[in-house]
């Protein structure tokens, strides 16, 4: 799956009655939206704890994300995400804007194959 950046981290009530952390993502190349729910009492918390702690104050890009439900854009919470980039929110917005502008300029000149 493509690299993603975190767009929102929020503590919510789950449908099972406990609180979970909802993490929303956006695909860097496709702009597709993705979501996962992390329960701090589950074993996979160790894969996400640092990401969630840092993601509350910094912009984060992740790779090695696996989908559980492709049609719904649900990320498998049991995957082991890899931190690719940790910067301020402002720097991340600037980097993504530059990347998207360059892709748009390239596509206008040469068309798209993907």
C-alpha cells in the first residue's frame, strides 16, 4: 500500500463499550482516506503507541500499512507501521504541497500512466 500521513487521532467510544483510539490517514499518492481503531489494551498497542503519542504533536508519514478492508479503507491494526517522516505539521503540509504540485506539473506535461 502507498505511504500515508495521519490526519486525525481521536479517542472515541467503540461499539463494544470501551474507548479506542481512532486514527485517520490520507494516501500520499491517491489522496484516498483510511481509518483504523487501536485499543490500548490489545497486544498490537506496541506497534502504535509511539506513533499515536508523536502523532498528537507532529506530522507523520507511515509506510508498511496493510488494509483489512480495501473497499472501506480500513487499515489492519495488526500491521507493523513504519515511521518514514516525523516533522512539524507545517513542514509536512509544505512537503506534501510541493510533492503534489510537482506531480500535477509532471502529469500536465506528460500525462499519467498510473
